[in-house]
């Protein structure tokens, strides 16, 4: 073995020993890791009414409305269901693998060693019953697979799976719904598509076929809509602008393509696409 390689191995072993001493000797877990493993919380996902995340100076609030999640702070916007449910799952299925006694309780120096003097993320979980739970997430342990945390008012530091941190420490954009339009194909009864050259309007008959009613020259002919509707459902925005510039408004003043979808309950959805190259 080369000397340089040996030095690296010895250094890694020394660091590993130091970390072992710090975590298992100095911190003195209150219980054996396997014996201490327990659910992070006892509530069920359906009991949760909302989540609030504080990351640095940013506050992100998520609210469950019926079956859907919505962002209420810092913007009012539909939330990405996968991101919201993923965060909730990490909290409801997460387990505490180890607890570490902090002496004296609340010691600033001890909390700093775990990255909990200034938490990376502070979470508040609001239940429909009115109760609330809190989790503060600090630094990861030396394996990178776990994160140190303070749970509710318990003074001991808890070791949680790192996916709790990964699912909560995301930028606002990742929590937002990027779908262009939301609809159920089976509920649609009328489609209108307009571009620079023509306008097509079709309605769905009792057999589920889409028949043209405009232009007159094509009236009564069956039209294929599946590809367009599937593309609309699959479309995702690359970015979301909460405010528009004069240039943005000018691009959409005369849309290149307009699509209107009408549902059987009388609701309608309209999507405009700009005509400029690279704008869509």
C-alpha cells in the first residue's frame, strides 16, 4: 500500500473514531438505538389540516382544502400534490431512531453542536382537532442518512431520517403546482381551439364522440381530441411568474393559440399560448 493511501485510511479511521466518541460516548443516548426506535408522531395523515415551514427568513404555509393542497404563504397558489404529500408522509411515517440527552437541557452550546441553535427548517403541523406539533431540524449526522431534531417540547435531541429534511428544505417553486391546466377528460362536453388561421369548435355527443359544429364546412364530422387533451394534461410549466411585465402582457395580447374547455357542470377553463418562438 502506498504511503499516501495509508495516510488517507488512517485519517478516515481517526475521524470515524472521533465521531463515534462524540455521538455515542459524549452524547450518551438515553436508550439502545433499536429499543428507542419509535414513531415520530401518532397522528394520521388525514388528521392534518396544514403545514408551516420556516427556512431562514422564509415562511411557507400549506393548507389542506378538501382533497387538495394549497399554498397560502408567501403566495396564494395550488400546491404540488407530490411535494406536499411527500413531506406529510415523511412526518407521519418517520421514526425516531435515537434520542440524545442534552445537559443541561436547552444548552445553547450543545444545541449548536447539532445545528439546532439556528434550525435549517422549523416545521409546524396543524391538526383538524386544533392541536399542533412542532419539529426543528438541524444538521445531519456523520452518515448523512439522519438529521438531528427537536420534537415538540421534549428537550432531548432526536435522530430522524434525513428524508424529513430533504422533503421540507425545498425552494418554493418545488412546492408549487406546475400543471398548466387541470381537468377530467370524461367531464368535458365542449372544446374550442383557435389559432391565427382557423377556429374549431366541437361538442361531445351521447356516445362520447367529438363532433365538429364549427367551421360550417366540417359540421357533423368526427374529430380526434385525445392527443391534444393528453398533451394539455401532461404539460408542466418550467417557471411560474407571479407578476407580469409589459413585454409578457404584449405576448399574450394576441395569443397564438387559444383553447377553451367546457365541462358538464357549466365550468370552463381557458388557456392562451403566446405566438412568439420560445415563449411556450
